[in-house]
C-alpha cells in the first residue's frame, strides 16, 4: 500500500478560491483536475509547517501561520492500493497575484462556479462542508479502481454522498 501525508489549502479572496488546474506534471494523480494549493510533507514537518511552505512555493504568498486555519483531516483510500492522509486548510489570500507555478495554472475561481470545474467527487463534498460549517471535521473518502467515489464517512458516520453530490449538481 502506497501511503502519504499531504496538505491542501483553499486561499480565499473576494468570494473566490485560488485554484490550480493540474496540467503541467506527467504521471500526476490529479492530472486535468482542479485543486487548491498544497503538497507532500517533508521530513520533520507538521501539517502547519507543510502548508505554509507549500503555499509559499506554489504562490509566492508568505501567509503567517496564525492566519491559516486547520479545517479537517481527509483520508483517501483507493482500491488501487493508495492511502493518503490530508490536512485541509483555508486562509485569506493577500491582495496580490500569485507567482507562476510549475505544477499547474493558478486561477481565481468564484465560489459559485467551483462545482462546474473538473473536481474529484470527494473534493466537492469537502468543499461543501467547508462552506456550510466552521467546525473541524474528519472525512474518509474511498475510491474504486476507476477513481469513482464509492464511500464517504463523515466524523465516523457513513454519508449519503450521492445525495450530497446531487444537491450541488455533481
């Protein structure tokens, strides 16, 4: 089983999220998807250390740690044998444009248009949870070998994820 620790942050400004269209890297599990900014832990990093570094590397924004909000832990499991534990954050973006990123194209996307993007089904669920509540949550997302979501468990309880996705048009 391939295991990894990662972070992801949705930077907010003017009712928009800074999104990365993953089109640059070869062999990218997120190829052609839209995601926030973030990445893999380096040795001896905490989730906060990792996301602060990743935000800076991918955007050029040096956001103070006390302005980055830890929102959730998301566990990804795949029938392909992948296992990922992701720390999910949000933060207010500075009033500046991000630098060019070699991992994809960065764009400010209105929150109202988020679900129209090519997102992972599970990402739609946690984006909805971020919108609806400020409470910290734990979300487990299980995918089949074709990368289709097959189960979602929110705070230890099975979630009717099809109902959630239907409500947001996903």
